[in-house]
């Protein structure tokens, strides 16, 4: 992997991790186009740079993270379902991650849902009480489990989960960002632990690439999160719906044409 390739992947990660468009699908396309998807380091790199994206949430919402212990307990409640299912069904989930056609179909299905979701939950924008209670946090956490199907998008699943609990778009999206911190940190830490346990370790060049990737992912994610909240409040989900459908069709077309696409 070159420095330029690491920057491109980090930009993709930073842009797509917190948007409801499936970072997995975009990483597959980006790494495959650059011809580095089969490189073992690429697989580790795309996991490790999630730390930079996670840090962007903490920096943007640092007051929230240091406001009260109640906030952490609610995140813990929301995190538990995905943690349990991820632990119990890890092998099955890993097998699904190898199914590129699953990613493509889930992108399209999610896109179609987004075409109508603004209308379905239109009344939520009038709700004044936007508190996240423990039952609401748990239900959003259950929705997050759906995102273990590759292509669904963790942010898409949790935002929709929030909408079903009568949260407005802004509040649902922000809680999705908060929930990403323990979820992504746990997933990243677990995969990095496996790499250190079974892998050869990092070379000096690879360490430099990881530093560059995390810095770029952090900066891009900061911009993406702030822009997304503003755009979502004004324009809703329909644009993301069309975009998901297009990306899903691109993936499926490449897959069925026999183009070598590797899952990272």
C-alpha cells in the first residue's frame, strides 16, 4: 500500500462511516479499484483507521461525553445487544462479509427504504421531548444488530431505530454517532488483537501508513459528521436513498460480470 492509497482509503472511511451509505461497500470498491483489496495489511488498515473516525465523535461532542455517568450507562445498554450477537455469531457474520452480492442487495434495499422514510416519520420532527430513555436506548441497540448484515450500514440501522422511537432526525443521528464509539472501538480492538496474536506485526512503513490513515480519517469524519447533520435536517434521507441504490447496482454489476472484488 502506498501513501496515496492509504489516504484515499482513509478519506472513504471518514466520509462513509457515519453516513447511512455503508462504509463496507465503499471500501470494497475503493480497495478493489486500486488493486490492494487482497493485501493482508489492507484488511488490518481499514479496521485500524476506524479509531480516527471514532475520535472525531468524541472531539465534536466532548461536552456530552463528560456530562454524566447516565450517558455512559445508556450507551452501554444500547451496545449490549450487538456485543452479545457479535460474540455468539462471529463466524456466521464473518462468512456473510465474504458475500459481496449481499452487500449490494442490502445497499439497494436500504436505499429504497430511505426514499420513503422521511414521509413515514414526518411527525417526529414536531416532537419536543427528545430524551433518550433506557428502553429507547435498548431498542436502538437492537436495531444496530441488523447492521451485522454487510451493506445495511450501522448508522442507517441505528438512525432508523431512533426514528421508530419518535426521535427527530437530528437526535437519532447524533445518538447513532455516540453509539458508534463503544461499538466500533470494541470491534476494532478485537480484530487488532487477533492480528497481533496471529500476525507478523507491523513494519515501520506500515506504522507510518496507519498514523497517516487515522489522521486523515479523523479530519474527514469531523467534516462529514457536521455536514451530515446540517444536510439531514434540511433535506432528509432521499438523496442517500438514491445514492445507495446506485452504489448497490454498481457492486452487483461488477460482481455478476465476474470482476474480482475482494471483501476487506
